[in-house]
């Protein structure tokens, strides 16, 4: 219905304006008797409908492409259709994923679109996708036409200024700040102020200084619920300029006693820390503050540089801070850093802040083999569960890290430990194998498929090894109904007839590693078909699992 009305209005307007000359020529031809009256009317109206209808359908494209001249033609040639469609054009423009020309938005606002409505459409949650500077230019065009920057947009739980800061659209926030909107008095769920959000978004010093000046004289001193003031979230050295002459604030600690010097080290902002140490306020750090800097190091170089000659015993007993340092050392995967903390009394079995243990942290990393050996040599408990009840072996299987799983078993990890939901190690491997095979079958890359096949073969060998060792075949009560009903092969399977026969027998060369078992299927009786990624009967042993050369005895008789 709406499109039909637009076509009718457009046809009437275009017949009166755009096609005046063609209609005049057709009328004169009719008067001369060259064309009948019916054909004259039909041709005139048909041309009007086709030409003007095509132009109307192209409005959104013209707006997206920034062609103001096309919109001007619609505005003056079809005023009725323009009044009916201008809001839809603006709404479609804000929903597009292309760069918006501020001139197009300005033209729409100058010719009938309400600036307040445009402001609301701009800050709709599904429209605030704009690139930073482009969004600032578009908002400037809206504000310059009289939109109220303090307006509360329907559907938004927070002021538009806060929405722009949370989405890190600093160009938009800058335009609102210049218009006088700083959401004064706003406090977020965690007690954060607009200045907190601006610093966390990485705002430049000029914007921060202006926002602080408009927010009040104590804007830099307001702490959130965690006790951190806005400057505690500085990320790069240039932001220090926003404090002006109030650099003494940099020594203000949080409720946990951490200054910006400590937090810069903790968050890995090395350039910010180096800049802070060049300021005069660095000399005003107390001895305890300076001696505690090493607790926030993220690499061995920083740890060695700020480590005091003698570490106070109370520092080691400060569980939260020292455990954070220990977690940073584990995350760095540096042998020197980990060894240095082990010497200082770090617990290789400590429960880390995220609920894991050091061994769990190493699984899945490129250096898992070396680091697991290092922690094990320091006395790490291989069977210590994390906060959720999973041991390191469970985590290795869940992550698909076959190297770590084999190493943990070699080092003596208990292979009978169950998960919190009573699953055994074999159950976890059984669940892992179909996922690996499915990933390989669904991959479009030949290299990725081959890699998944290798991983699957590695896990099948590990699975066969656990079966041969009798893992979880003898289960504790209650019995596990999900365990595979597979026999444990034993070798040799047939005794020698006499001592003479035993002396003359030689070990079978085909099954020397696993006497009596088929070397092709590792005694499983089935192998992985790399073409279909499914198991099939082993051709060498015909599914029996015994070595076809020695028939399961492990020896060859002369």
C-alpha cells in the first residue's frame, strides 16, 4: 500500500514537472491528428510512472553513495513522496555498513527530518557501529541542527555519552563533550565515573583534561568500588599530561595499596612505567612501595631489576600478590622466571587466582613438555585437582594435548583418577576421538586434514597403550558402565614344549616392541582408515590383534 501511494504521488508530480515538454509535444501531435487522444494520454502517464518510479526506488542508494544532487532532485520534483520517505531514508542510512557522508545527513535535516528523531536513531544500540571519526562528523551535523545533547534516548538504559564511551567511540564522545554533555553525576554498576570510562577507552590528554574540568574539581579523586581512581587506569605515557600540575596524585594508592607504578607493571604497560620513573614523583615513593614493585613484574627482566636484595618473608605470605606474581611467571613460560620464583618459595601446587594449578596452566602451550618436567622436578603433585576437580591429565585430554598426556603418564600420573562426573581417562579419550575425526573430515584444507589424521593416530596409540597396561579395566565400585568391553592381550600366548625349544627360539622381529601383539594395529585388531576416518579390521592380523608372524607367541622357532 505504501509503495503504491508513493508511485501514484510520484507519477502525478513528475507528469506536472519533469515531463512537461514531452507531454506538450504529444499534445501538439494529437491536435495535428498524427496521434490519437488515447495513445497520447497512455504514453504520457506511462512515461511518468516508469521514470519517476525508478527515481524513487533509488533514494536509499543515492543517500548511501553521498549523492546529494540526487536527493535534491527528489526533494523538489516530488515533494509529497519526499515528505513520506525522508525518515525511512535516514533510518536506512544509519543501518548501512558504509561510510556515511555528513552532507547527506545535513541535507535530510535541513529538509524536514526532525533533529531529535535523528539523534535517537543515531544512538540506537544496533546503529552505533560507526567508525570513530565518521561517527563524530555525523553527530556534529545533527547537533548543529539543534538536537539536544542531554536528551535521554528511548530504549537506552544509560546516557548517550556513556554509551559512546563504553563502545570506545571517542569521536562521538568528544562531540558530546564539546556540546556540554558529560553525564555529570553518573556512577556505573561498579562505581565508575565517565572519567574512568574515558581513561579505559584510551582517550587523548586533551579530551581527558576537558572532561575532568567539566566534571568538577575532584573528578580525578573519585574512586570506584575497587578503590581505583581514574588515573589508575592510564595506559600510555601521553595520558599523564591530562593531570597537568597535579602529578602528585600518581602516588595515591588504591585500597589495596597499589599505586599507578605497580599497576603499570601488572598490566604490562612498560612505556608508561618507564615514563613514570622519569618524573619527580618517582623519588617520593616510600621504601615499602619501591621494594614491592617486583611483585607486579610480568617478565624476568623486570623481576630481576626491581627485586630487593632480601625478600621479606611477609611478601611471600601475602598470598594474593605473590600468587599473582607466580601466575605471571607461569604465563610468561620463562624457565628463568619460574626457577627464580621456585627458589623464592613459590608453591608448584598452589591454587592460582583463576582456580587452576601450575601444571594445568602449562598444558596446551608450545613449551608444555619442558615446563611440565620443570614443575614436576620441583615437586608438583601430578594428581592435584583444580578448583573444579579435574587433574592435569584430564585437562590434557580435554585440550587434545597428546604430548602432555603421554608425559604426565610417563612421570607417574594416576591413570585411574576420575573426573567429577565419574568419567575415566578412557572415557575422555573415547569422547575426544570422534571430535578429532569429525574436524579432519569437515576441513577444506588438505594440510589441516592430514594434521587431524596424525592427531587421531597419536591418540589411538595412547588409547591402545592404556588398554595394554590394564588401565581402568579393573574399576572401583561403583562399576563404570561406559567402559569399553575390550580384552587385554597377554603374551606369549602358547608355552614352549620343552626347554630345548625355548633356548632355540628367537624374539620375533615384527613385534619386538610389544611381544605377541600386531605391530600394525598395536594389538587393537582395528586400524584407522585415513580415507574415511573410520575404524576397520586390521588386514595384517585379520582383527585378532596377534602378530601374524609369531602368532602371538612373541618368538620364532627354528
